C-alpha cells in the first residue's frame, strides 16, 4: 500500500467521521480509536476495506487492525484529526464511565506508552541474543573489556528505561517531555544511587524516601508522568501560563521533584515489588498451572488487545529472576500457533484471495511476531481456526510448563528471534523451547487442517 492518505480518509469515514473521534493512538498493528458515539461506526464498510484485517471493541476503544503499516496509516489519520494524535485519557469527553472506561485506562495507557519504545526493546533483545550466541561459541569472553562493553551496550536500554518510558508517557499524557526526563534523572542520579547502595535510611526534609534502585523500571516513570501531567495542566489553566513555556514549568518541577522521590516513584516501585513477589510465588508454588493458564488464554488476551498490560510483569520477572517463565512463553506459543493457522489455510484453501491473504499474514508472524492480521483476518473470521488455536496453545503450554521453558530476552517472538531462549548458563532451555514451539505449530496446523473452515466466511461481512 502506498496511498495511505486515501486509506486514512476511508477509515475516518468508517468510524463516523472526524467529529466522532475523541482520540486515536496505535499499537503494533492496530489503530485504537476513542469515539464519542460508537453507533456511528460503519463496521461493514471498514471490514470491506483492502488493508483492514478486522475490527474489535475492547476496553472502551474501537480498534481497527491494519497490520505492519499501522504507523504510516496512523500518521495520516492523526494529521487529519485535529488533536487526535494526542492522547486524552479514555472517556475524557464526558461519555458514561462504565467498567470499560476503568479497564481501558491502564490498557490504553500501557499500549500508547510501550508502542513507541518497542523498537528499542526489539533491537536490544536481538543484540543481547547475538552476544549470548557469541559467548557460548567462545568468540566473546564476558570477563574481557570487549565482553563487558558488549554487555553494557545490551543493558543500556533497560538500565535507562525510566528516561525512555518518561519520554513516551509524556507524549501520551501531553506534558513537557524534558521535565518528565528530568524527574527520572533525580531517581537515576549517582548521588541517589549511592545513598541507596549505602543501605541506610534516606530522608528529604525529614520525610522518609523509599531506598531502591529505579533502573529497568517502568511503573515509577509512568505514574510520575501521569501526576506531572495533571499538575502541569492545572498550572497552565492559571495566570502562571502567561509567563510562557519556559518559566511556567518551574512550579511544575518544584512540586514534582519532591513528589517523585516521596510518592510517585515509591508507589510505582512498591507496585512492581508486589508484582515481582506474586510472580515469584507463582513460579515456586504453581508454576505448571500458571504457564498452562497463560498459554491457553493468550488468544483471548491478543484478541482483546489486553496483552500489553503484562509488560511491567515481564520486565519485573527479567529484573528479579533473570528470565520470564510465564508471559513471554505465552507470546511465543500464540505466535507459532498463528503461523501454523496461516500456513495451514494457505495450503488448504482453494480460493486465491484466501491463499494470498494467508501468505501475506504468515510473513509478519515469521519475521516480526505480528499476529493480528492473521488473528482477525483468518482465525476469527473463519471461526474454526480459533478452536484450533486454543487446542495448539494448550498443547504447547503443557509442554513448556513441564519443560520449564524460559525467555531470557524480551523480543517479539518470531523465527528470527528464537535465540532469546538461549540460557546464558548453558542449560537445554533453547532445545526445549524449540520442541515446545514445534508441538504448538504441529498441533495447531493439524487441528486447523482437520477442523477445516468455510471459505465463504472469508467473504462475509
């Protein structure tokens, strides 16, 4: 597709026009609209567009699945919708605040914040996987300066994640990005880090400060920037705004600097600690059940777009345990199940349009781990492949649970990123992961082939 402008116009018309759009963001493959009136949506027209793999309503949003080209389409859509490329909180236009609103706030915020930083996450994960291969092959000695510098390069993204998250969150919450990163600089400053390492009590004006390292954390930055946005917007509605953008930020910083140390940073950290503790308990006491449940239910998480909510947990697992034994294993299983669905339909279908779509849907899964075009364009639309997906994910989940498969780098799972399963200590985790993915693929492929599908469903709607 090259005419993104026309495509954007068609999507805008399909969701009820510019005046019906309160906000629009995007994730890896979906445009996520917050609409004033969802009854104005012409769903049939949207689904008939060449380039739209499907639509879904989740967490108070109307989501249009467009696949790999979502960033280019979003750019055109946001350029046409005044203020729509900003990120108001869901429901801020006075719509009824039902359960979808409250569920939507964390889901939409997580998606809008994480999507811009995904390139760094993917590149870092792949780089560290390559370094792991070189280390195991004896090419790189971790004790050498080269090995130490390569590890530093690979760790840079995670170590300075608070800065990166603060930048992304400031765009979502529409507040000053420089101030956001300055606030994270307080938490990452060598002086504060030194006080934490000393192990003694830390106080600011006699008030206790939570002593913890904030490197590789996500929630402290997210919560801090959210509070910053509220304070900044409140101050900008007063005569202080007449001082201009430069001086008007001073009261924001004066208020937020101590709040970051005393409240927002610690709150985010404590939530992270609770998550880490819960994951450790689950890992120690209910590992098999936990992995199986995540893998078996992952199709639902993907279809509803709620999988982004797991990112803080996965990061916490990587930071505290050195690997993620649950969530990313579930992502791996669902991705290979969808690769199997796409290829099974490609080989079994007689309709050339279905074959073409299945082939084009398989490519982004195999190379980048993007499943939504297949999930919405084939699995959900043809119905029976969804049953095959659940069967395959359950089968793969059972094996991965009993084999204790773990992920050591957080990269979108594809054929190219399988080295993320390599254990730096040299266990057989990589082999077990390959077997687990092979089981998932084989069972899903067989189930899709045996259950079949009605090709007429592809043309319906």
